[in-house]
C-alpha cells in the first residue's frame, strides 16, 4: 500500500451539463436546441432517448445541491442552457430562465460550493442552427452577446468561467463524423466550425476583460493520448496527427496565435482549409487564466491508409475497458498532461472532466461500482505524478455527479457517482460516491 496525497489547496469538484441533466425542455419559455432536434430525430440516439426530462434537475436542483454538500466538494462545474436564456439565440431575454440560474447559483453559494460556469456545452439554440449554426460568423457574434449578458448578470457570484466545452466534439465529431448534433458529414464544414469556435472563445475572453469581470476564464478541450505502435516514422506521424486534431489544432491558436502546419497541410490535402480573416488569430490568442482538460481514454495507434481521415488505426493491445468500450489508460493521462505543460507553458490546469462508464444497477439499495473507484484511483494517481513532475494542476472534477443523458448513447451509459432511476428519478448514492467523499475530506487515498 502507498499513500497518494493531493495538495491542501487542491479543489475537488463534480461536473455536469445542462442538456444532460435539466430536462424541462419546453418549460418556462426555454427555446429548442440542436440537441432537442437531434434527439427527436429517429435513429440518432440509442433507444430513441432524449433529454426532455433527463434527471429533472431543473425541478430538483436543491436535492442535487444537497448531494454535493454531503459529498463535501469545493466546487461544481455546470453549464447554462443558452436557449433557456435566449430562446431564439439572441434577445429578448427569457426572465424565467435567468431567474432559475440565479436561484441555482445562490443555492450553491449558500451551501459553500463555488460555481464554475460553462457558457457553451453543446446546446446551440435551434434558431441559430437554422441560419447555418457555427459555420455562420453571425453565430460567433450571437455567442459574444450571450456571454457578455451572462458575465454582467453573474459578476461577483461566479468567478470561474469556461467559454466552450470540447471544441473537437462540436466541430469534428458533430459535423464530420456526424455522431452528435447537428449530425453533418462535411470536413470543410467541421474545419470552418473549429475556427469559428476558437474565434468565439477569443471574443468572449476579450469581452470578459473589457468588462472588468471579477475572476478567471479559460476553455475546456478534450484530449487523448495515442502511443505509437512502433518507432516507424509512419506510425509516429499517424499518432502525431491522431493527437494533433485534439491538442495542437485547438491549443496552438490559443497559446501560439497560429494553427499547426502539420495539421493545416493534412486538412488541405483533404480539401479543407480554415477561413481565416484578418485579426482572427490575434483575437483567438487572448491570454487566458487556465485551461480545462477533459480526459477519458487513450490507445496505441499505427499507420493504416484505410483508417479514415487521419490514417491512424487505434488498437487495443490488452487494455481493460469501461462499459462504453473506452480503454482505461491512466499512463496516457500522465503523458498528455506533461505534453501540454511542455508545449504550452506552465499554465494552471483544471481537470474539468474525468470519469468512467460502469452500468452497475441498484441491488438491495446499494450500487457496488468498484470499477469506477479503481478508475478514479488510477487517474488521480496520474494527477499526483504530474504535479510532482511540475504540471500546475489546480483541481479535479469527477464526471459526473449524476447518471444522465449520455448524448448519442441515451440513458444506457452511466457515468455518475449517483445512480438515477430514469423511471422514478430516484437518486441512490453509489459506492464511488462514498469513496470520493472520503477522498475530498482527507485529501489522500491508498493504492
């Protein structure tokens, strides 16, 4: 046995997203989002599931905050539903939606839990998608208007802000692979959207600074580690591309003011180029206060010309997997954190998402999710190793507080520390909840 100790000032949290937990999709003036449209389209989501009710957290938020209070977390990462504030994407403001978030944030603060707000966690107002979505630069301006309004409204209450969650998912997963809303299959569209997302991020950061808002702001890319199968150059290059679409493509513009040449060249060979206007890169590279890192999995990769756009074949060489089929690769977590630190400087990092899908059910009032506990242990150990190596990690958010609507997987895949019965909406604390509670209290654990 060994003791793994985390720093005394390390922040412990949990994370969720509005569409995945809130429900109340057509209540109190909320407009429709692209995920309402996508999930109601036959064949897009497993079992035909949708987020109409989800965890019903819109009505049960006090119950969920009580769960967090007992868990003992310092901080809670949540997202605001854009169409709940601006039903058509731009003014007028929906006062009932705004009132909900004020009550919600006030309740967090009253319970000693710091709010961290994500402005965009994928629920674009459908009316903005109808004019081209993120491919239309008008939507960038709409995002800045929305962000500016929220900054002003919650200044002093919310002091940690994330502009955009997982831009790779919004652009490539959703508009090239077509697996998420709005479900397109167009590389040029995905590349254009990736640029506009970064531009929206930069403009929101600039607005935040110009307004003199109290607090810190960053963004939250998702990353993976892909270990080359061999030392052959073609394997090395394939894995470089495989990670580059997550890391360099979304980090270089923010931290270096330019896109990585190796990815620009690759996209151009495949007929896609970002539509960069004068001043865009300067806007994107506004200084930020921290970066959020979302990490779940990694793999070994090798060159295969038939393996899709990036020609990297991911192979499982014997890793255990979670119930969603993702490799458990904590060594990759350590490596990717150090890569980011080495390439982009010692910027403060929050692990804004990390967790595991295990679909254990309630048996005699208990959920024995030992797999999740082991996953969290391994990844928190990688965080401790990274801190020892010099990576400036400030906090950790377990994904997720609750089992929820897991996007295209519907309700079949469970990531929560709290089990949700999606028929009765009953909450049951899992064994991992009690384990995490102990870690948060003690700031150490045994391996």
